C-alpha cells in the first residue's frame, strides 16, 4: 500500500492511496470464511454453503468495508508522520471515482483532498502596549455591595405600599376585549417581583399602590416570559397564545425586603466565624474580595483586546473552498449553501484564532498536561460544592468525580479551553506592556460587555 501527495498550492493537496490485492486479500478471505460458517441459506447445511455463492452474495460489500478501513488507516498514518498539519479531515475528491473494479478486484486507487494549515508570523512582543482596565473600588461601589449583601441575607416583611424593589402578592383575573372579567377566563393568585419589571411605565403604574388596590396589567410585562409567565397565571406554556394581554390585578399584600443588620451574625455568615468583627473590617474585606474578583474580569478584557488585535493584524490564509466542503460534509443536519456562506466568516475567524493560539503555544512551549487538567477540574468541583454550601468530598471521591467530568468529550473540551485561555492570559501579561486605566463600576461594566461582544 502506498500514499503519495500531489501539492496543488500552499494550502491544498491531494493524497492518492494505492491499494494492491496483497493488502486486502487475506483479510477479505478470512471474513468470507467466517460468513460461510454462519450463513443460513435454504438448500444448504450450515457451514456447507459453496464459497462461490458466499463471494457472490457478500464479496463486494466485505471488500468495500476492508478497503475503507485500509484507506482510512493509511491516510491518518501518513498525515501523522508528516511535518505539515491538516485542517479538518481528508475528503474524497469531487467528481472522481475510485480506480479499480469490484467485480474483478486487483489494484485500487483512492484520491482525497486535504486542506493544509498555513504558515504564520504572529507578532507579539514587549513593544506591544495594551490598556489594562481596572475598576475603581470606591465608597459608592462598596456601599452598593454592602446593601446588596444585606438584602440577600435580609427578611421579607409586610409593607404598606409597593416600592420599586418589593414583591407584590395578588390575584390575576383575565379580562375580555371590553375590559370586563372574562367568563371562564384565567384566574390565579401569584407574585410579582418589581425588580424584574423592565418597562418603566409598568413600574410607575404599580409603585405606590396599596393592598386592596386594583390595576390592569399585561401579564407579559410583569414576568420574564415563557415558563415564568405561564407559572404566574397557572397555565401551561403552550396555552399562552390563547391568553388575553389584559388582566385585573388585585393587590393582596406587599412584601418588603428588610435588610439584615450589620452585626456579628451577618459577618459570620458572610466571612466565617470570627474572621470579621466590625463594619470597618467588612469594608476592608470587601475591597480585598472585589479586587480579586474584578482582576479575573480585567484579565478577560485584556485577553480579548490582545486576541482581537492579533486576529486583525496576523495574516492567516485558509483553504476556504476545501473548508466549506468539509463543514457541509461534517454536519449532522444538512445546511444550504446560503447558510454556509452566512456562517462561514464566524467559523473562519474562530479557526484563525485557534491557529494563532496553537502557534503561540508551540513557539513558547506552552502545554496543558492531563494532571493539570485533573487538578483544575477538581478546583471547579470544590467551588461548585461551596456555592451550594456543601463541604467538598474526600480526595479519592473528588478524583473520581473529576475523571468522570473529563471522560465526557464536551465537558473535557470546555475544561481544556478554559485552561488554554488562562495560559494565554498569563502569556500576554508576561509579554506585552500594560497601561493601567482605572474606571468607575458603570463604565467598567460597559467595557466588559463590549469586550465580550
């Protein structure tokens, strides 16, 4: 068996796999003998069917299966031994049939097309300068965080009138086109969280109302839509299309969140017993905790800035026509040429970044070891347990849980992607010049959202 490469251009090539009879005959004959032993054909005892009949009935399909395996193994072995890297997978050459006769088999030739990874010159050095955005942790932000924590650990008490952050308990009654109670319509008691109402005019209609007051509302304006709206009205989600957009809401009760007191009980809940003993110490701890939290976000903003700059400035040619064919061939569900053309620029940019990242890893000897991935996964699991207020399991059980996560291909890929991003961030921070810029929280959020977009 022989594989030869015909170079089309820098990014495209053909691989011709030549398979001779000696490469497949023994395996094909062995398989057909096994077929003969198991064949149940009327008029013949089991295992006594003439081999000629077995070959006539199964010969071509067995040959095709064996050739497919031989060619596949030969292709990937050849590619693995080469210095060049292939994009996607080899594809049978368009409009070219296999050379060889399945009726009188001898030598076969299969031609495949491949896309070749381009040569790149990724330019990143200490001369590159990037802004490193930090959030200004001032009294305004600390006060906001303290108020949020106090509300989170506070308690609901009855209120006299509706405020912009309160919970409203009431009865919804469906109205007809005339604004009257609809006979046989929806009627249900539920709650509204004022914080989640997005439309200002709807909030204004409710703020200041007292228990016993009635107001007409659109249920879709006072809920988050879909399942949430259906739950609020006590109907199934697929029934919402037949529900009116006008309901009479009778306010039965107003619940106000009474913030927790700044006392030792709250300090212990937030930071562990005895670690914080005063409001002043709490403020100092919040500065420290928020600084660590925002550092991770600042790192992500920096990584996005550098990666976007590299994407814009690094010339990366791709075998586009081959890649489009490969994308169509590899999809589970068929896609049209129009869909492909629409989605291809995003795929192209994603692949381009992957190639840039791989180039940086290779030239700087950056690696992700399996043990490193295992420890990283264990850390994620420990954090997950902590979020639910649960202690982490013992080392052996934690190891098993992490290995189970990594055995899932999709979850494993996510773990390695997260690790790769962390390593890229570390590399960027060690390589480029950083110009720190401190902004207030609201501006920081806008920058972070723009960076994510």
